[in-house]
C-alpha cells in the first residue's frame, strides 16, 4: 500500500515538474517574441494544466499574435481565443487579485480598440469592416448596449434585416433603445416584410413606450397616409394638432390629409364632402402660412 502511495506521489511530482518546464518554455518563447512557438507550447500544456497562470499567459500570447498579425488565423479567430482565455482567467480568480485586474484591463483595452475601429469604418461607410469589428468587440462584452446598437445599425446598412431585428429586440428587452433607434427597428420590420397588422402593432407599442415621440408620430402619419387610411389619419392628426396647435409640421400634414380626402371624395362624385374638405384644406394651409409670419 505504501508503495502504491509513493508511486502516486512520484507520478504527480514528475507531472508537476514537466508542466512547469513546459510553462517556462512557452514563457521563454513569448519573452523572445516567438509567439507562434509560444502558442503551440501553451496549447499543448492545456491538455494537462488549466491553471490561472496558463490561461493568463495564453491571453498574452494570443494578444501578441493579434498585434503582430503575421499568422494565418483571422482577426476574429484570434479574438475568440483571447476572449476564451480571459474568461477562464477571470473564472478562476477572485475580483481584486492581480491576475483578475490585469486581465480586466486587457479586456477593456482590446474591446475599446475593436469598437473604435468599428466606429471609424462605419463613419467611412465601410460597413462590412465595421460589422466585423463590432462582432469582434462583442466577444469581449456580449451584452454591451452601445456595442449591440452599433451592430444593429451596421447590419441594417448591410440589409441584414433579420440580424438587425434580433439585435434591436435584444436591446428593447434590456430597455436600452430610444425612440429614434426604435424607428430604425420599425424600418427593418418593413424591409423584412412585416404585414400591416404586425407593423401597426409594433408601431403602437413604440408610441406607448415613447409617448410624445415626434419621430414615431411622424412614422404613424406616413404609414396611415401610405395605406390611404385617411379617416383614421384625420382623427389622429386632429389630436396631435389639438395638443400642438402651433406646430407647423402637424398643420401641414393635416392640410395634406384634408386635400387627399377632398380628391378621394371628388373622384367618387361626392361633391358635398369634397367641397367641405376643400375648405378644410384651404383654411389649414392658411394657418401654415400664418404660422411662418
């Protein structure tokens, strides 16, 4: 029995020595800038050693490969491995330890680099590149609202409406969407083939969530006009003008809608109603003109 125990101790002792030797070899390659060799050594070591120091060194090695950009792996593949190593390091360490703090600092730095590159490319209208950078940044912070919003905008620009919709809906559940972003979400729904009933339900949800939102009110005006729902639009505009009597935009929309109703009645031979709406349109246009004085 004593012999068996001694053999077990010897086995684990030899393994520990071998692991430490492999770690030192990987670290030496890293210190000398031989990052590919360091990567191969540290990945081989992971089969037997998944301690904090191994994951931390692996993070540093892959981050160096990312900076160097000299291996065949894509940027996204490298970032995926960096994020994995960082998460493993943070899982094994308590907040406040040196490993945890240094890893967190590296994560913040790499995340902001990818996000900023995404912004730069988006502004330059290089949407495919911007999309890749935003996706990379999300590997570091999968739930970051700003990052998700930028990804939704970019997917929308690339006509990836289903992905944009899914991302907007994730943000809506997180309560991280304003009325303007919600209007972009509605636009994606339209482009993705939402039915009128679906669109109107989602639009009303937006109006309920953002009462007084001019961008969504204008969205409803445009939609009702496009659907030729003139009577429904007349009622809606009447309420908006009642609440905003000097708003030139609402007055103009009301005048245009009266004109549409006038033409609709005129074409149907309903001269009485046509004359009535002609006068309403005329008087409302005069209000628009007087509001500019």
